[in-house]
């Protein structure tokens, strides 16, 4: 037996009868209860199990450049130069680098790499590996998911210099924090880095692959890890489960130590299980996306900014949180940053938070002023057009479906009719991208760093949108166009002076708070459940030292190297 | 011989029709693989606008080529058994994914179907032989279990036997913590232990049909003259029951059995979802979720082949075991 057995044994009567031989063999081994050890020379052999949302068969792929790489590839096996914490406003944490510096016009980035780091095969890590990684990405368009246009050179063993074609301050987080560095001595011999599955990955991360099967894989501690005394646990197992019910069952049975799912009745479940705890790190803003531009082909009343403003004022977020958010959601900001974390980036304090309750009077007034008058059935009209809007979401997203139902009732008060539909995920993504919707529910997602530039660029820049019928590629799907915003973005892009940027964001915020192409509802809960029976030191609500969601790349490595075996 | 050739020709045409539907159906789904992959990537972390181009290049999704050209390429590749590369599991090939998942499904659902058939036919034979016995009265109960929606029955059994009483594991194909796949006792034992509950739910929910069908055929066979003759000859009752009555009564069930074997591959989706079983059904769900055309085509191909194959087998076998169905030659 290779691994130790500290898990509760579950030998059923039927099974015992069926497999008396096997059962005997297994229970004989279970008697040891975690005594045997084959890795860490006498240390406690703690093994934890992670469910990161994988379903069905797992395909082996530890290629850090691949879009379908298994999630622990990034952060747990391969490390970036810096780590950007999406859960706090701290500056980036140095991992494989120690510092970085830009030249004045943003075309040259000099990186000092960490000394004394070793690859898991014992070879030393140097700046040459960094240069090799970025050159490989730059030369291979299939791998270049970040639009990198730079050549890299290692001027000595601990200095790498990236030279960009143009001002590239905004490439900073994707270069420093979103690219796993690979060893040159291995990857220079890999024939096709695109289809390489890298079954035996050599990285610098805290763990390395021990065993892989299509149902589960096991990582073990990297004894050569550069940070003294870390990681403290020996093995991490990743498993695949098909449904949320199966995941809940596995958590309660003690078979999973770490997972991120929304569990109905979480408080009650945890109250009965002492070993279980959870943390809530709201980070994604649930918003109503509106197809906003008549010019680009959007049809319906939502192309009128007054209607969008009335929806913004007319929904009761406190009630929505109670009905759909399970009470776990946090307050959003009309500027679409996270108020708790990014308050410094909000120019006008007025725009820090969304109203908690419905502002029915205000909403009615906005609509009156815009010429929407009440019809006989209470729904407003203008030039014969009823103020009736279709709102889409994915069938199976139960919280979003409840949101839609609750909002339709709330908005009836101000004379707006919402007609919710639930469709399949594929159809919904497609509709969102080609603009085939009036309103749709979606989350404003995570960005490379906490600088609001990335959100504003992605969702508001008119360069990132397309006419209705063509795919907007998951970017400016609201089809928002505003020359003032575009201008401010181009100024913010050309500098790394945060004061200048903040001033520009102020201009953008004023425009988007008025136009409201994305109407924020609340910052959705992100619940992560832990079992503290085997390991402790998980992120908590008081100390969210990393975004604890199991599906989040990079942060996983930080969490796994910081948790410690339970005494 | 002519009969067999005729049959084969018919199956060939059916196979081609299935392949064609197989090609066009997935493409009628809304959305495309690249958008779905980007949306999924965006859930895991930041995705830059440039990512799309890279993903398109990576997957080689050549959406420019007209459908008819793609269709030609698809048929051509099938003959060389090249099913393409999966998008959801990139860069794994479709053949790899099928090879990984098919054994689980055939093992679980196949064995469960065989058990269910043998159990149902045997019980049905006994029930028909002794009408009005307690076994005969059991039939309505089993058909009721069959009419309960399968996923519901499976969830209840999982909750009671797996959750409340801890008799069986809750999910998975084997104990991933303590065993690793291979021809060793531990692993095989674990597979049997983990497969017992899913197999049990399949047997419970399908045994009623076999039992009812067999029992009714048995009753009508027993009223035939040759049974009376056999009894008059003074043969042992057991012999009359098995070689005289059951042998003839089982014929329709055999045909049904062959067809249900064909559906083994297709019918596993719900079972595998409930028990997180690593078979072909969960791979199919994944493929549909990612608009993974190649994988869907590959899986449908396997399903088509198994259904057609089972039908062909029963056609040929039937003419052998029941001479009455042979075409006049």
C-alpha cells in the first residue's frame, strides 16, 4: 500500500460478504491509521483531498501553456513570477521573482529573479528559464492567450529583460502573474508545446505529480521547494464528482477536505459537523447585462438609458440577497469594482455602493421624465412600445432563476415587465456573445489584477464590441460605445502612475454610472468549504490571505503550501 | 446466404444514415466550442481579449469550410478510425476518451443488464409455472418499481444505503484513495464494491419487465397441447417446465434482451450522473456541455454501432433458434 489510510472505513455488510478477501486485506491495512510513511522522512504523512469542480473522466494534461491544462498545473506545480491576490488590495507577492522595474515609456520590463530556486528534478532555476518561457509564448501564437508581444533576454543568471514593441504597462499582471515559468532544459526538447500533455511535469511549485488515473490524481510534496518549511502537508489528491449532490455527500462523509460549492442550508449542515467550516469571499458582481446600443443593432426598451437607470433604482437588493443570495452576497458598486477591496479606485464616494433598497419614487420619476407613461395594466408605454423586457439565464442556475423571479415582481412596482427565460448554457453563451438578448444575467469576473483598468477595458471599450449578430468574444457584450470612455482608457493605458489612472477612471465611472450598460445587483457569494480534521490554516473571513476557491488557478498553490497538518 | 447478405446490406444503409445524422445533429446546437471554452476559462481566472485567437488556433476549429466539405472529411477519417481530437479534453484524442470510459459502462450496465435478464426470466418462469403463488403476486410490486422514475429510485437508494446506513460508497468507480487500477485483487474488489449499488438500482428498476413478459409467455405456452402430451408421458415436472415450456416461452425475451444490450451504452447517462460513475454517459454529458463535436460524434458512433450490432445479432440468431421466422427461400 502506497498511501496511508486515515479515512473513515466504510465496509458494508453486503460488500463484506461479497469481497471477504479484499475486505480483509484492506482492513488489515486500515488498522495502521496513518502510521506508515514513504515520503517525508519521518514527518507526518498528511494527505488532503480537493474537489475542484472536475466532472467525469479526467484527461491528463499538465502543460502550463494549454487552455485545458488541469487546474493545479498553474500555481501548484508551475509558479508565476509574482502572485496577484484577488482577495485583498495588497501589492503582488514575489514568487519566482524578487522585483521588477519598467522603463519610463513602458517598453522594457526588467525582472530580478529569485536566487536558489531549484526545479523539482534538481536543476537550478535561472533567468534563462524566464526568458525562454516568454520567447516560447511570443513565437507560438497558439499559446499566446495574453496577446504578449515581447522578446526576452537573460542578461545574467538573475536578470531577465522583456522588450515590448509598444507601451505595455497593462501587460504587467499577465506577464508577471499569469504565466507559469517552465524549465528550458526540458522544454527546449519538446517537439510540439501545443499538444504536449507533459505527463511528468518538472516545475518549481510546492507539489509534484505522483500518480495519475482518469478518475483521480495525486500530487506529492516537492522536497526541493524554495520556501523553507513549506509545504507542510505531504499529499494532495484531486477527485472528480459529477453532481453537486455527490460533492455535498462526499464533504459530509469526510472524503473531501476542500471544495467550493454553493450548498443550500450551509449553516445548518456545518452546525452538525464540527470539523467543517467555510469562508465567503464575494468577488464576482452578479449584474444584469443589457444589449444597450441601438446603433449596433440592439432592439427593445433597454436601449433607453432611462430604463436601465430605472431598473438600477427599482430593485430591492436586500430582499434579493435574502431570496436568491442565501444572505451571503455583499454590496456591489455602480462602478463595478468591489467596494471593500477597491474603494481607493472610486473617484466619487457617492458611487461607492449600490442602494440597498428599492427607490421606487426615483425610478418612476426617471421613467416619467423619459416619456414612459403608465398603461392600463400598470406597465408603462412609450410610442406604443410596452416596457416589457426579456431576461435570460441558464437553466439550472437556481440562484439566478430566483433573482429573475424576484426582480420581475419588484420592477412591476415601477411599471417594468420582466419576462424571464431559462435556456441551456451553450445557447446562453451564444446569445450573450452575438447580442441576441435584451437583458441577461451574468457575472463581472475576475481580472488579472485589481486595477479597474482590466474590467473597464474588457466591458466598456468600444474596440471590444461588435454589431449584433457577430460574436463579441465574451468582452463588451453589452455593445456599449462611448468615445469619452475609450479616450480615458487610452490615457490610463499609457502610464503606470496610479494618480493619473484614478483621474481617468473617475471620468469613466461618471459615464458608466449614468449609462449603466451593466446593472450591478450584488457581489455574489463565493463559498468554500473546508474540513479541518486533517489540515488547518485555511483562509478565513478575517484573514483571506488568498482567494480560497478550489477552481482558482495560482491561489491554490498559495493555500496548499500554507496549510498545516492538524495536530 | 442470400438472407444474410440482404440483412447486411440493410444494416449498411442504416449505418450510413446514422453516421449522417450523427454529423449534422451536433452542429445544430447553438454556440461553438471556442466561445464555450473561453467562457469556461473566464470562470477560472482572467481571460484577455487576445485569448480567443489563441484558442481558435489551438483547436484548429476551421469553421470557414462549408459543411459539405467537413462532412466529406468526416466520412474519410472514419474509415481510418481517426475520430479526431476532443475539444473538452484537448489534446486527448476521442479514441483515448472512449477507450477510457467504455469499459466502465460496459462493465457496469452490461453486467447489470445480464443479471437483470437472468433473474427476471428465471423468476418469471417460476411465477408462470405456479400461477397464484407468492411469487406471482410479487410481479405487480416489481412492475411498480419499474414505473418509478429511475433517477428518483437511484437517488433514494443512494441516500438510504449510502448516506444513512453507510453500506455502500457514495460515488466513483473504485476507491481512488487506496487502490490504483490494474489486475490486482484490491482494485477488482473495489470496483465490484463500488459497482454494486448502481448495478442494484438498475436491476431493481428493470427486472419487473423481464419477469412479467416471461410469466405471461409461460402461461400461454403451458396451455399448449404438447405440454399436455409431455405430462401424459409422465415426464418430471422440472423437465417439462424447463425444456418444454420455458424454452419456447423465452424466445420473445431473447429478442428483447439483445436489443436492450444495444442500449447499454446509451442508457447509462442517468446512472453515471447519479453515482459519479466514470463511464461513457458522463463523457457524453461533458461533450454536449462543451460543444465538443468530435467527441459527441465518436460517442454517438459507439452507441450506433452497439445498437445496430445487437440488432443484427438478434436478427441472425433468431432465424437460427426460431425456424418460423426464417424467410422463405
